[in-house]
């Protein structure tokens, strides 16, 4: 069996998994309830805004974190949103585990160590700071 056949077999196994089936079912149920869907979309928008803020180096105020946590509590009271988030989490854990297994198998090839002769000339490596 060649590597592409195995990749297709893995894809088929993922689609046959309980995690995938539950995620698809939870998503379909969520789509039927427009208010639950809107609630989740608003939550995701706020989540994305906070992530962008953090990635930009802008500190997230404790009040923002608290509002976000309360928002999560509120949307989790909705059966469809809660089931969707739980199914999404289980599915993403499975995919992450698969990625980790593959990464461990080929990790050294993907992130080779920098040869010493290159490393010593890399910016910030034992060089005095530039003077303007």
C-alpha cells in the first residue's frame, strides 16, 4: 500500500469515527436553530477579536476576559451550542493527536537543526546591538 492509499484510508477512518459523526450531527442540529447559530457566531467573533488583540501584543483587560467567560457560560446553557462545542472539541483533539503522531514521526525532517556555522551568523546570536 502506498502512502497516498494510506492517507485516503486515514481520511476514511476519520469520517467513520464517532468524533466525526457526533460533530457532523451537532453541527446539523445547531444549523436548525438560528438563534443558537447566531449566539455561537457572536461568541466566535468575540473570541477572534481577543485573539487578535493578544497576538498584536495588546494586553487584554481582566474585564474583557471576565465578559468573555460570562459569554461562554451563557451560550453553554443552550443545548445545541453546548453539544456543538463539546463535539467540536472532541473532534479537534482527535485531529491534534493524529497530527502529533505524524509530526513525531517526521519532526526532525520538518524542523532541522541549524548548522553551527549558520547559527553563529544568525541575527541576535552573540552580536552586539546595532548603534544608530
